[in-house]
């Protein structure tokens, strides 16, 4: 039997660009970081 699973990832944690200039924020940056 299969069941649906939700996986949640906080790629940028609690950081903002002001605190960490290299944190991924845009959808393209988040996708690239997730695939890296």
C-alpha cells in the first residue's frame, strides 16, 4: 500500500539576504540549491 508523504526542507533556514548575502531566496536560486 502506498501513502503520500510530505517532505519539508528549509533551504535558507531563518536567514535573510541582509544577514547572509549568499542565501537562496528566488525560486531559481532555491531550485539550484536543492539540486546541488
